[in-house]
């Protein structure tokens, strides 16, 4: 009910004068003060507005929840694709996840890593092509670059990439070794290649390493034997010791080292006397046994894998006592029986017991004659008796 603007008394909407103060009521009093019906209508608008806002907020929240679920699913798909090595598809999945949920640190991190993984695989593909073109140095540099990109990351995908890098590096190094093995290598080259082969550590590299060891042993044996034949005992021993660093279990080199030491002792004490005693002992033994102390079983001339000439043979002790420091003097003859060279080679093992067999071989370098036209003639066999 309206009130009088002068005294505050209640008035009816159709009254002209206030019944309390008697003053005339202004004509617009009913316009300025809403009636009860108008008052109820004004309450509808804020309620409707609140309902609309709540619906909008709910819809937006549901939209965010849906995007969040889709984003997480895309993230999981990206992880699975990355584990399977499908890096381009994984990158697309992480990008889609970020489109649906911008504040997704894990997806952002994975997206950054996958880009690096794609770069790594690209570099490995390029490195593989360089290896096939025998540009091994550039290939290994690219592989190292790819590995360096992963040093700040870890996880299953990183481990898979690291394993791929390790295997590709080994493959490249093996290809490089195989190529070098066909070249004309010095002894220093062989030593370096042996270190490289042993560093790779797989079945194929072990085979290559064993081949290199055999070539080192052959070279060391021939070189040290030359020094020994020239009575350069210290030099011969140093050469053998150097070879044993690379082939410590070589029976051939160990036997030669023992022979060098014994020859050195014999030379320093009384070379001529020891030789004479050995010859006399041999003659006496010959009379006792009615045969020579040793028997040649086989001797031949062949070419090795490097086209070098190898004189090798086998002999047997027919003595009744152990004999040691056996050496065989031989000459190499051409098809006209003209002497090409003479040589003395030591038998291994150093000591032969009765009925025991020994072996000898020597590699000659830079022999131009055909192997089929050459033959070996044994001039003398020497040994010592304990």
C-alpha cells in the first residue's frame, strides 16, 4: 500500500487527499511506487538469468571434461605409438592432445621429445647410407650426434633409441674394419684395428679380432726370428714381448720367447762349445737309437690370405730323451733348383719328449716366384739335450 509523501501515513491508491494530514497527494505517486503485481514480475528476471548462467557454466564444464578425456586418450595413443617406433604418428597424437587441452605439460614435453626422436631417426638413416657409401667417419659422427641429442632424456623410448644407436655404431665399425682388413696394413695398423675390434664386443668382431691376432703373431714371429738369427737377442725378445701384449696366450710366441732366452744364455756362456756339445750329443744319440733324433713328417710351401709365402712343417722326436730348442735350417729353391734364400726357423713347443710332434712355420714377404714352382730343402736340424 502507498504512503503519503508528507506524513508517511498509508493511503489508498484512489485517494486524492491524505486522510491523516489532509494534504493533496501528488498525481505521480502511484507511478513512482510499484504495485504488488509489478513487484512480483521483477523477481522473474534475476532467477531466469541465474538459471541461464548455471546452464552455460555446466555446458562449459562438460565441454572441458570431454576435451580432457579426449586429450588423455590421445596422449596414451601417442605413448603407445612412440613405443612402437611410429614417431610421426605419435607427434600428431600429442599435438591433437594439446589442441584439446592447452594446459597439458606432459603432452608438451612428449611433443618436444618426439621431435628430437624424429631428428635422431633421420640422422641414423643418413648415417646408414653413408656407411653403405663407405664414408665411415661421417657416419660415426652422425651417430654420435644422434646419441648426444638423447643425453638429457630417459625412459623406454629413449632406451630403445639408444639400443638402436649402439647396434648401428657396431655395424658401422664392423664394416669399417672389414674394409680396412683388405688394405695393405702395417703392424701398427694391425694393433690399432685389434683394439677397435675388441672394443665392439660381439661374435663377428671376435672373429675379426682373432684374424688380426693371427696376422700380428705371424709378423712378430717372423721379425723376431730374423733378429734371433742375427744374434740380436735383446731386440728379438722385445719384439716378442710386444707381440704378447696383443696375443698373451700364443703358444707360438711363448715358445719363441723361451727359445730366445735359451739361445741368449748359450751364446753368452760359450756358443761354440755348446754347439759342439750338442752336435756330439746328437751323434751319440744317433748311435744309441740307430736313427736321427728327429724325423721330418711334413714340409710344404703355401700362400696365406695376404699372398705371402709360408714355409711350414711338422717333425717328430724319435729320441729316447727329451730334446729342446729345436731349429730347422732350410733353403728355398726355384724350379731350376737354384737357391732363392736360406733360413733357420725354431720348432714349437720348445721341448719335445720321445714320440712327441713339433711344428714350425715361417712367413716370407715379397717373394715374387710362383708358389707351385718352389720347393724346400732341409739343410740341417739342430737341438739341445738337457
